[in-house]
């Protein structure tokens, strides 16, 4: 870097200037000679000046660290700011007394990015995605910029992990090589190159051997050392494992014996030499992307054993690299090092004294966090664990970066930019240096707003998000902006109201955004309105076409599948309240009379219907749920048990009813209970300090007792009940005055026990761990129901036929020897390593029997990386039920051990199955 001298209040630095002359109406640009960054910046100023018909300007481009043989005087305050900035990309834009517009960067990157900031900020040009369609030009020629004085540096050192993959083949409206220039224009240093020769001069080929998951493979290569020094490789089950690499048919990467002094030396020297050869580039210290292959030799075992006495790969990994980093900094203080907090070593170390140098950036890879909610959202059921862990890691690695897996979380075309912006603000508040997520061409196409925000908000993380997006949509859609802003506002609302969570590799939450057909209709009407307004603008029509394509192929298709599944499901019927409801325990209002009845209460003891009939009705308005429960008592031989008199105490010991309400988006449920005397219990989960504000009255008649309740939603942190929302409800009754010896009966809707939220019925739409349980989705290749296998007879014909029913329903008709089966594995975040109780409900009718049985196993890889399937030895589970000619529900319950998977089989000679659903509940302590 060339030295800078301060003289007479001016910064004087060496600079050769190349003058590009310009005719009237064009730009005059002076920039440092032999600078590809300056050459590209000058070219862009001239070309965009013509595109937007900007008034003629004279530009002077400068960079503090460009060598040359002349001198140029830079205002002292600009020189000080650039010199003191920790960001090479920092720049200043100022109008000089000469009338020239100075764009000065701390480095050539700052000079180039300052140019793009000028074109964007003062000429109103946006580059929302690559290619011509993504280039948004102003509708009117910009005015002269006036007197300028702007200094800008990135809010974070790095925003985005720009890894492009050719594996996704979806057609996009740009050429592959156009991504590099698009990233540059959005002030991001790309890691890929394009077809533009000048751009390729600016973006050099990426440095080879930059570590990451290949660090051990590169530093201690298998071909060089395995045969001569097998002790460098991990000892597992008495064998030194050979590294088969991250690629190829035999792919099986392994770690190294990190307690071996020679391994430590080889890794340190490799990283040290790389950082010296590639000054300014980042080396990511990592390990093989393959857990369970850490060394178990005596010394490594000793290193891995923490104060809790347990072996932890995290102790090995971070104990090794924290010391390696200290040794590297001792010899190369300018080294730029990065550490992955990842996979089986994201657990916090349990060995005292492990901590990283403050110069290191750590990437906290949040596998399994909920993408639908901010990391610090206390109301999210998933994220508090990650947030707590993330903050704990910041005590060990001060400069921690959040690494998201947004695009691995099955959420294409979802407006994640708002959650991202909130997370990024927190990152900046915590002093983070970076944010990263995987990006590909297809993912830019389906979520361009989010990717654009990654680039832009990395510079200004505290921007007003509502204003930012409003300006973005105005630029993107021009004359069609009004309906398109409404379109995206509705899309955001639908996404935020969608049920449940979204995580890697979780469910398709976006498929639940179009619960109601009227929402799809309204979105399409807004697109049609926008197309009409933009009929004469090809580029705007192209951007609207992107939204149409994504809407149809992602949300509409997903919603169609959900509706097909819902059509055969069993939901809680709910009706809007039309008249006034007086809560008095007497159901004499017209709304109650017209409401549909839910009465499928099954005994958990006999699996039959409860001894007494129980009828539930549900109404709603914007602020309240109204629930009535009629409890028949015509078989009771003694008075109703009503001992409980104190609120929130002892109610479950009486003749009582319970109901559970879970708000949208997977929120925790609220629990309500009442005996016949009206003594109530209300709680959030099990927290009895919660006050629901519920109004409840009961009435007792000769053959029945009735509960009538109004439950406001405001105390549940819900503003109002809105069309299309997905709530969950469950109902339970306890009967204590029957004829001995069975003096008590208890049960709930579908025979589901209380508190099992995954098994609660949905008010609008149901979900299940059984895929396509209604048999409505067809697999065109197999000619059968998607996700299901089917048995065949001796003539190799299917023994089960899929029939269509009214109302877009389907059923599976079993003939002699009929058999269907489905595989499922619990792969949700954190669930695979836990034991679960599985409950499968089959809705069926027939004249014969229905057999249910399992085939359970554990999939794994042996120590050499070969796949193996190990059957699980367990007691036989082959229940058989006698079918009724009336459609009934039959439940089968079994347990799965950690990592255990299974196939479920249904067999019958004469049966019609309407629906198969399943729930999973974690078994605590196993």
C-alpha cells in the first residue's frame, strides 16, 4: 500500500490519472491508471449516464492504496475517515470546489462501490436481480445531484455467502455469467466470475485451498500420509480410518488425530503458509463434514473429556483450533481466520480455558432454528434454545457471525426479508462481523427481495425496513407499483399467519399460506391489475411474470396439495357468530342451534365412545371464541362430583370438561377446564398464573349439564381471529358417576389424551406425520397414491385401488390380500435423536379385519462409510381390529427409539380406508 502524507491540511497520495474525454451529455471521468476497478467504474458511469439521461457530470475517482507516479490532494477530513475506517470498502462522495464529483475509496473496492452507490442513490437505478429484467431505471431523467457530501462504510464486514450451484436447473431470466456484475452493483464482492473480461479483472479467481470442510484433507492429505503415517488418522473401534474424500463414489471424509504433534504441525504450517500467500483473504478453519469420525485414541479421548466426564467432539475441535489460531497469530498477526461452529461440535466445550482470539470470526451455523421467527423471539417454541446457545458462544468467540440455513428450510417465495432485517439489526448490535446463507440462481429467482436485502442491509443494517421496501417496490414496478405493493403486503400477511414453524429440513410452511381460495383469487387479481397498468413496459411485465410464476408453482401448487389433504381430514367445525350470544349456560340462541356438532369423544380405556354422549359446538367473532359443551348425564347413578370450589385447583378430580386452544403459527396451547358448578381452571400450558379473561357459565338439568364460554383471544397475544388462520383445538371429558365397577370413564376427541398438541384437531386445516394420508395425491409414475407402496397379487396386479369420492376426497379400497405401506422417519430439528410415542389413526370401514404392523430399523454408515440398515429387535406389534360397516377411527400406538425409523403396513381383505394420520410425542427421559 502506498504511503500517505499530510501536507497543509491536505492528504497527498500517489495517483496516476487517466482522463476519459466526453462530449456534451456524456460523463467526464478521471480515474487511476492501470486500475481495473477504476476502468469498470468509469464504464458504468458513462453507460448509466446515457441510460437514465443524466445531466453531464465530471467525476474524479480515487483510491488511497493505489500506487502511481503523480500526486493528488484529497481533503484532509476525507483522508482521515478513509484511513481510520476498518473497512476496505469504505468510500466518500463529495462535490469539490472545482465542480467535480469525487468518489474516493479506502481501496479500489471502495472506489468501485462508491460509484455504484452514486448511480443507485442519485440516479435511482436498482439492480434487484441479475439480467436486464432485474435492472430498474427511473421513469424520469434525474436532476443534477447538487452539492454532495457522503461517507459510507459497511455495517458488517461480510453479508451473504454467495455460493452458486449448478444443481438447480430452474429457468431464470438471466444468463449465468450476469450474476457477478449484479453482485458488484449491489456492493458485494462476489466469489464467482462471469463472461465480462473487465469484471473478471476486478474479480480474481478465488484463492485455492481455503480450508473449510477440506482443511484436514488439504493439510494432511490421505494419499501422502495414510500408508506411511496411519497414526495421523482417527482411531475408531480399534482401526485407523482412511479418508476417502468429500467427493466420488466412495465418499467418506474423516477427521485427523488432533492430539498427534505432527498433525498439529502440518495443519498449522498449511494455514500459516496459505494466509501469507493470500494476504487479505479469509481462511476458514473447519473439519470434515462427517460427524462420528473423531479420534478415540487415549490422548484424543483425554482431550475430548470435559469436566462432566463425557467425551465431546466439541472439546477436540475447538481445543485444537483455538491453540492453532494462537500460534498462527504469533507468526502472522495479519492473518484472517474464520472458525465454523457447526454440526456435532456446535455444542459448547466442557473443557476449561477454550476461547478464541478476538481477531477470529466464528460462524454459528444455526441448523434447525425456526426461520419464520426472529432468533430472539421468546414466543417461538424453537428459537430460544438457539438464541441462548448463540449468546453463550459469543463468550468464547467474541466476533460471532450468524450462519442461517434459510434456503435449506423449504421456504421458497416467502418474505423472509423482514425477519432477516430484524436478525441483522441484532447481529449489528452484538458487534457481529458477518451474516451468511447459501445462495443459488434459483433461490435468487424465488426470493429476490430477501437476497437483495442481504446485499443492501449489510451496508445499512439499521435502515427503516418499511420505507426501504416501499422504495424498492416503487422502483421495481413503476406505474404498476400500487397493486404490486398490495400484492406483496398480502403475501407477507399470509406468510406471517401461516401455521407452525420453518426449519432445516422442516415442512413446507409456505404451502399453508393459501388456506382460503379467496386469498389466491385476490393475489391473482392484483397481478392482473398490475399487468394492465404495465402493458407498455416490457421490463416491468417481466418482473410481474416472476411473481406469477412463483405464486403458481410454489404457493398455489402447495396449497392445492394441502387442500386435497384437508378435504379428507377431520377438522373442528366452527361457524361465525351472527347474533348476540349471552353467556348463561343456556344454548337458546339461534347461532348455537345452527352450529355443527362435534361429538367423537372416545374412551382412552376402551377405545369406544364414551359412556355418556358429549357434544361440542364452536363459534367465533373477531375477538372471541365461543364454546359450548353439552354433557349428557342420563347414565349417571350418583350426583355429579363437584368438590372443587377454588379457581385453578382440583377441577380435574370432578365431573369436568377440558378444552385446549392453540393460536396460529404453532404457538403453545392454552388449557381451560370447568366442572358442572362452573369452577374453572385456565393456564398457558401448565402456568396457572395466566388469566384468560374467560367468561363461563354452566347449567345443570336432569339428564345433562352444559358449559357455555366466551374466550377472548387478546390474552393469548392475538389481536383478532382472521379468516384463513389455522388454530388447533382439543376437547376432553371426565365422567365420575357411573355404575361400578367402571364408575369412571374419560376420553377426548378421537381418543387423544390431553396436552398432545400435535394430535389436536385443526379448525381450518390438519397436518400429519403421515404423508398423503387421504390418498388424494397421485404419483403418475407409479399410478398409485403418492408416498404409498402397494402390495400385488400373483397376477402382479395391485391389491388396493384408489377411488374418488365426492368433495375432492379419495379412499383406498382393499381387495383380497390388500396391503399398503409407507415409510416415515422423524427428521425434524432435534427429533431424530429422541424417543417418540407414535399414534397412528386410521379412518376406515369394512366387513373384515384390518391388520396393522411395523418394520423398524436404523440406517447408518459403518466405519468405512458404507450404508447399512440394521433391523430393530422388538416385541411383535401386529394389532388387528374388527371393522364396522360404519366409518370409524382405529388407533395404533407404538414407540420409536432414538434414530429408529419404520414402515407402517395396513392389510385387509375387505376394507375401505379414508384417512391415515399420525402424531409423534417425545418420550421424556428416553
